[in-house]
C-alpha cells in the first residue's frame, strides 16, 4: 500500500520507536525463518529512506510515531473548504512501556532459531484513530482491547479524549470480540445508534461469533459486517480426508473476496445523513435498521 501511495506519510505505533525493535527488523531477514511479522517493516523503512528529501540523514528518517492524543494529520487553512484532522487515541504511555518489555524479549539471541514472532501480549500497541472532517466524526477502533485497567486500552482513551462531539461512524475494535467492547465508549464517544462496522477474523474459532453480533446489535440498530466468514469444508471421501489430515495439521476453507462497507457523508451539507453501500457479500446484521 505504501508503494502505491508515493506521497503518503507512514505512521505506526510509538511502541516501535525503540532500538530493540529496529534490531528485530534487522534480524527478521537472517535469524527468523519465514514471514516473521516484522519483515514487512524492513521494506517500509527502505521505502521511507528512498523517499527522504535530498540531504536528510538516513539515520533521521523514520515513520511518524503514534501515541495517545498526537495529531497525525492536520489539514486546515484558508484554501480549504473545511478542516480535516486525524488524531491517535492510543497507545498510552503505560502500555508503551509494557510493549517495550515484550519487544526486548523477542529479539533473537545468538544461536536462536525462531520460526515466527509470537503475539503473546494483548493488542497493547494498537492505534485507534479519531477522524474529524468539518463537523463529522469517525472512530476507528483498530484492535484496541478493553482490559478494564486504568491507564490501559479503552480506559486510557476515555481519560485522554477531549473532543466533546460524538462520532457517527465506528469501526468496531478487534473484530467485535467481547474483550474489546467497552460500554462507556458507546455512551460517551458515539451518537445513539451509530453506524458500526465489523471486520471478521477467520483464525481459530473465528470472530465475530454470533453472540458477539447479537451483543453489538443491542448497542446500535445500524450494524454491518464486511463478510460472513468461511463456509463449511466440503464433504470428501474418507481416504482423501485421512491423507489431508496427515499432510496438513491445520486447514480452513479459502475465503471469498473480502466484502466492503462504504459510508459516504456530505460535509458540505450540514443536514445530510450518511449513506451506506455494501459490496461483495458485506451485509447488515439481522435486527439492524437496514437489511
């Protein structure tokens, strides 16, 4: 995506602004076998260096790091019809500290052979975003979890968030999982019955579960999901199944094309309502306002 957007600025979590993480990136190509989960950052850093202004030291070339309450994009001025701003809501200072401890443990030691980075911690460093365009507000919840601990996750967001205007569109965090659902976010940061959008995750048992969608539907009448998840595996001959189980320890049905929920909302017309369009199998959950 970064290669396709040559004028784009790249931003990532402040927790990655550490020598240990850069060591991890360097180790990904040599010490960690297969897709490490950080190898793409090596390519990103190379791209940023290639795009750096002439004369700028390579050692100073870096992403814009996101931390709670930091303005990542600020487009305003006399030449614009309305201002547009993007603000990071997370991670908090405390969760960055915890993440740095995790990253230090992941750096391969001499002689280590590691297949892949493991995600052993909650989504502490996930970057939730607050988008303002004119009078419109959108909350992108990323994968930020609700641990119930002060200074962490959504509790930290609620403590630091300053915009009194609620959001009308909400990207539901962590694929609708219950461990990311904070009731106070719905009552203090969102309008009543916001447009809520869920993106599925098909690993393991998969998310969201039917119970997750029903729980979210009790919070809003406008609940949408980009896809229904993989279907059931086709019936096969017992000998084929036996061979497949011997060859592959883990299998799942190949997903269809990912769906798309598009929300359009005029900024120029103050009384305009947002419109929702659904593509490639995206759907409104039963019990929502639109079917």
